[in-house]
């Protein structure tokens, strides 16, 4: 079977001039790889017709699939669409379905459709319109001599939605791609190098046609097993056996598989166990509550939070004893125990969790440097605390501490 | 003066497959732009000789300067160096100065020089060696027919040090570069197309040597003015005049200039005015508090929040009147007014803000579809409310509503 190859073409001066970082192309690479399509080149050009047309022609010679992002906005510096019309030698014309969609988009938001927005429904006649479910610029699919050009908006969430819902499935239908099976194992609470050392024996014994990748992100390491073969069922069965062996070695760190992040896994468990939760978060400043409430349906188990950022608020609104704060300070085990217990009692929930620490850059003391964070979990059976020593970076501390609390919940929930 | 143009060529399978995000090229773009060199293309190819040689030849035709990163490591998959030797038709030979440097690098760290590392000192004879002050792979500078090829390691801190200390100064000596001035104007509360329509007269009257770009992101549109000329002071003065004119047309939407996001600008204003703030956020679930507390030093003006996610918590913990909730519902103007006023009183702050809405996907009613959000601002002079009709997407609704509150604070703060 021939390997199907793709080029990612990004159009936009803002990328060339370094005004924004291109995160789209990394995401697209991973998704295409998961679909058995290999990216062999990435190209970025500016908003100039000659450069765009040249890039189209070069890409067409090199690859089967050209995925274009950017340059579809309603303003005059966005010229991807006329360039595509010129390249494929056809006119721009209002597409009635696209017009209906963009009109609906504005109507729903109680806004008027301007002439500029109306022009977003003007598409090259030789393309297939691809619906943009979360924005106003439609995607455009072109086929020519067995090659596909697909143009998408550069706005990340619009592109991702379009790729996931329509483009990837359509590419899989259009091309014959090899059989690839991916299994993602998600771990939390262990660093990449420690995990690598722990599982090195297992890793070295993997069969030749199974590749392992470490995908670390803040507080988490994903392991991706990629198997190549002829039968998806055989690959899947083999992969399941490998994962079982992995669980024997690294089981306590594995919180799930596939797409669901930790907050989704925890939400599902809380729902199953019919438990609800409340939060008292200080140094994490709302981020922990945001993680929990980013999950659709979280109102089933999350009742509310208090963010007692100020010392006075810790006493007056939450109810931490002044003696505790005075004797041990806000960033201490006695205080964090009170915070978790009090929020659980006040909000009348099964579980209460709490954070208090020095996110930085200010606020450090000699015995409590930036990155010192106490976290606690409380239910009717137990109160569990943990002291974290994180980094010097404020945002990393906020996010890492929040993930550590999620992990503490995972480890502490009653059976 | 001719515009000097450059291409950034990244070599490495790990970028193509999406295993790492390429952050180098954004940094390089900004540095080159500041040096008056315009990046007109970015290219990424894998670790394969034919693709690398083809990319060299294409780039040589297009630009004056080709800046290459990656593929200089000591392992066998790194082949940039032999490709350069082949392209420039000269042999690889141990460079004594480079050998001394790499030996020194290992000696200093108390490590032995292996044969593999010794080979890092083997360079194409036709290049000028560029010292790597913080790593083992030297840079290589080639000149051919008035064009420059510069190869650097892909490790970000090694590349940055080499660019800053040697490459940029050397490029400025080699080429006559123009002066470029950038000014970024940040707007909120108006969509890209509406803004474009509003300022079209101003935009059309911009001088030829000044370019305008729209950079939209969730809830915000950045405008970037880029001016080309001979004197940085003249360009800056001219740009200031243009911005003054823009303020006459779109002043109410402009919240700042340059790097600082809205939460930083608001934090600075609150600090200056010696005002503090508390938050009652329901549908935004902690994200609004997170934005506010993501700013270092926010504890100077942010006292705390309550997140009354559950109906009961809205009454019992925050203190919204049961009659109000029963008569108008949680997502209503009377409720949001109470929420903002109560949190301000309870937390004893100058300002109280509140959010309540249907983030989705569940929770909609016929008269309150997903994306319906009420927000409110309260201080001792006034209470201001606003009803938003956002999207069907939960995360977009959470983030857009939070930014809308920041904008409401900006618009409502007392003089």
C-alpha cells in the first residue's frame, strides 16, 4: 500500500512575523498521523497572491493532500479564497447554503449580517462547501487529479472542529490508508523520566511493529502505543494484552485511556458513586473549579466553591479559625485541613477539597519558598493532606496544584 | 532600498509528526523583524536527504537569507551537516577550533569526549564555523552568490544565544536592512468584521508604507500596524498620530497596546485607583477568577470569589433571595443584580461582579437557550447589567462570558 502523504500550508503574515505561534500544525500532524496519513512538509507563506499560488503549485507536486489554514477572515488582508478560485480556475459565487449558515450564526447571536460577513458565503464554484459549525468562514474542499486541497479557517477551535467532524472522516473515505491502531494510556503523579525507568523492561520487550511515544504535559504523561498491521482486531487484542502487562507495573499512575482528561474521569466516578463535591481554593484562584466545571454535566456533582484569596476572607467568609491562621499561617497543614473540612460542612457536600500556597512571584518566606502548596481532601471517613513543592512559575504552579488535587481526589475517593 | 527577505527552514521528523511544537520559528521571526529582515516563508521538512536538498534549492531561489535549525545532533538520524556539505559541494573535515570548543565543553562538565561527540567538530570545509556558547554542535555560515545559509542547532536556548550574539549582528553587517516599526492596538467588545467596517475609512487612508493586520482571538481583536522606513523615530511619531486618529473612531473598544492582556490592564487600573474586587460567578465556574488571579500581584486588589454553582448554594451560601430565584430564575436580571450586590457587601469590596447563564450543552429552556448569560457590575455608585447571547459551545461560552465581564469592569469603573 502506498503511504498517503500530506502537506500543511499555513497562510498568514501574523505567523511569518511571529505575532502568533502556530499551534494548529502540531495538532493537525498528530490527528493525521492517527488517521494513517503522513505529514512530510509544513509550509508557511504570507498574505500575498504570488507566494500563495506558488505554494499551491509546489505542494500539489509533492503530496496527495494539501491542508490549508488561514486567510479566510472577512477583511481585505485575507486572500486565500480568491487565490484558490484563481488556482482552480473558477469564479467566486454566493453559496446559498453557506449564506443560510452564516445568517443563522448572526441571527442566533442577535447581530445583524453586514455586507462583509455576507461575502464570507461567496465560495469558488468548483469547491465543495464544508460547514463551519462554530464560526462564519466555511471550509472548502477541492479535488484535482486525485489530489485533495482542503482550506480551513486558522482560528484553532474552528479548524479543530472541522477537522474532527468532517475532514478526517472524508479523507479516510477518499484515500486508502494503512491499518493503524492507537492506544493512549494516561498517567498522572509521575514524571516522564521516572515513568520511563519504571517501564523500561516492558518497553524494550515491545514487538517491532508497535511503537511507544511519551507525550508529557503539565502534571501528566500520556503513553501512546501505535501498532501497524493488517487487521484492526488483531492489533487491538494485542494492544490490550500489552496494556494489561503495563498495569501490573504502573497501575497506580494510570487514570484512564484515550481522550478523557482527569477532570472528566473524576466527574464520571463522582456521578457513578453519587457523591458531590465543593472546593475552597486559594492559591489556585479558580483554576481548579474551572477544570471541574469545564466538564459538561458537572452541575450534577459540583455544588460550588469559595475562593478565599484574602487573609480576612479566609476567616470571615470561609470560617478558618483566626488562631490557626495566626499560629501556622495560611500555607500550612492545619489551615488546609480546616479549609477542606469547613467547605464540606458549609456547602453540605460529601467531599471537600482545598488549596493554599505561594503561587509566586511574590509572597515567599524563608521557610515557604515560591511553589510551596498544601492541598487537602476531606470526606466523612478521612481527611488527607499533601504538601507540594512546585516551580518558580506562577502559571505552572496554579495548574500543577489543580491537577494534583484532582489526583488526590482520584486516590482518596471511598470504594 | 531592497527589502532583505529570509526563509526559516526547520529540519526534523519530530516537528512534522507533531511530537514537539516549533516555538523557535516564532522567536526568530520577531528577532529578524526587529532587525529589519522580513521572513517570507517558513518550511519544515523531515530528516531525509532528498527532501532537505530540495528545500535548500527552493529556498536559495526565493530569499537572501536561509536560516536552518535542527538536524545537528550527534545521532545517525541527524543529517543536516552532510546535506550542507553535499549542497555546497565540499568535504567534511575536523575543524580544530570547533574540536577545542567541544572538548572544553565536556572537560568543564567533567565528562569524557566520546568519538560521537568528536564528530560534532567535523564541519563542511566551505563554511565559517559559528561558536555554540552553550552546546556542542557549532553553527555553520555559508555564503554563495550574495546569499547566506546559516545552520543552527534546534535546541531553543542554543539557537537563541547564537542568533542574539552572532547571527543577527553578522546579518546586519552583511546586508543593508530597512527600519521597521510595529504597533499593536488591542480591542475588546467588537467583532472583527464590525471593527473593520467602522475603521475602513481610516484603514484606506493609511500611507503606502504602513500595513494593517487584524489578529482576532476569543473576545478580542488585535490590530497591528507595521511601518517601513529609514528612521525609527519618524516611524514611531507617524504611528502615534495614526493611533490618535484611530482612537477618535474606535476609542471605546481600545483597552491597551502591546503585550498586556485585558486582565493585566484591569489589574493595573484597579491598583492605581486603589479599588478592590470580589466575584460571584456561576456559569463561568471559576474561569473569571482564574483570569484575574493569573496576574502576578492580583492579591493586591482581588479579595475572593464565591462560585454558587448549585441553586441551593446561590441561596444559602451567597444569599440570593428565594423569591427572586423562584420568580425570575437563576439566569435573570434580578438575580444577577442581587449576586453582584451581595458579593460586594459580603466580601466588603469596592466592586462586585457576577455571572449566571446556560453554558451548555444542558440546562436550556425555550426562552433561555444555551449561550444565554447575564453579567453584572456593582459599585457604590451604580449596578450595571448586560445580557449576552453567546454560542452553543460550553468552553467558548465560559471564556467569552469571562472576557465580557472584564470588559464590563473596564467600561464601568468610576473615574
